[in-house]
């Protein structure tokens, strides 16, 4: 490519630059009254915010068996037990709530002889029914509910002994799309393209679904990772996670996609030091930009979003208070 051609390419690229390059939020500002729910989630699973409700899980941390949702006023709007008939133990790896109040779960149920059966499950908005779909050999670790009610998951295909030793299709997609009946609508990103399987674990990734796209942010303990975005028409793009120095045992704490299309990520360090960061994605620049949040201390947990509003649990709170922030694009 000649210098003249390169300049023309750059000019065309700038003219075609998405609006996100021109109006990236640099800070978050309070957007309303805090929410305090009559449930302390300290020493419980981290709750999730979606569909304008906070979804909390009660019971054993690995196998919660009671789910409750509270609206913006703190009123309980959903309550349901969860169990799989015939299972001696059920591991719930991820849970989410949709705009229609339906709750989605994924995990593995175990028989008394130790055999595991991966599943995705839907709990009706009134809490009176559940629909469970077995998904073997695919085991989902993360789940999200899109605004249209469909489900997105991240996982991988495994043998009955939970290994990839033989007979596993390493070209099978790790990011999958289902309808509410458990029917597969699509599979993306072959397992063979993911070098480190820890990227597929619950503790090293987060999944979020927006109006026209789904995003998956994953990393390993060194902070190496990427954000992958699949649009509603099946096109995908990948953006590297910014290298964050001096982070050990790094964890992707939260991920949210707003109605405006902004993608926010919260990452934190689990070595006891003060190091959490919130970023917003600039797709046009192909990089993540830091965002200031009016909170101080060692951590802040991004729980999700509704519309263009983000929900956080921040330092100094009891484990029952949620703060809401909106992007400041001034």
C-alpha cells in the first residue's frame, strides 16, 4: 500500500468511525436512590441485576436452592425453590434474570453414583414452574438472558468424567444461543481457538446480553484475556483486555451492556490489595478506557444494568445495598 493509499484508508476509516469514539463516558455519576433489600448477600453468591430487579441466591454457595428477586423499591417480586428430581446434588454455576422476570440457571446435576448431567433451566416469572433442558456433552458455565428472552451461555463439551481426553469435539462452539425451550439457535467460537480452558470458567469470565449483541469477557490469572462480541446477525469481533500491571489472581467481577451499546467491565484483584478498575470499551479504537466511579476502597462490584443504568455494590455498604450510576458523557 502506498503512502497516498494509506492516507485515503485512514481518512475513510475516520469518516466511518462509530459514534462511540466521539462520546465515550469518562465517569459514572449517581442516577437515583440506593436500593436496600431485606436480604444480606455477604458470604452468599454475588447477586445479579437485570430486568430492573436484583436476583439473589440463597442456600449453599455451590448449590443454591432458593432464588429471590427484588425490584427497585426493594419489594420482593420473585421467589422460587430449585431442585432437579432424582439428583443428589446440583451445582448452579451461573444465574440471570430477564426483562420478563424469567430466571435462567445453568450447571450440573449429580446422581448418587457421581455421574453428572449438565443443564440449563428456566424458572417462570411467577415462580410456579421450571423447565430443565439437559445439554450434554455441552456444559454451560455462564448464562445471560437477552432482552428478547433468549439465552446465551459460555461452556464447553466434556466427557462423562468431565474431561476433554478423548472423543470431544474441540471445534464445537463455546458460546451458544438457546430459545426458552432449550432449542439451540447457534454456536460460536470453536473450543480449539481458546488456548487456556480456565478462560471458560465461572471465576475468570462474565457474560452479558444487550439488545442487539452479546458480550463475553474472559481472562486468566495473569490478566491476559479478551472481550468477544457477537452481534444479532452473527458477526463477531474481539477486543483485547487491557494489560493491568501487578494484578495476581485477577477476576472479571462484572460486565454490562447498556441500551446505548456501551460495554462496561469491572475487574478486581484477589490478593488483598487495593486494585479494582472499571473500563468502558471503545470499539472504534479497539481498546478499553478507564472510567471513574464515585467510590473508594478495595473493591466495587458491577452487578449488571437495566437501560443505560449500572448497578454496583460499593465499599462501606452492608451486603444488602445497591448503588446506581449512569454514564457521564459530558
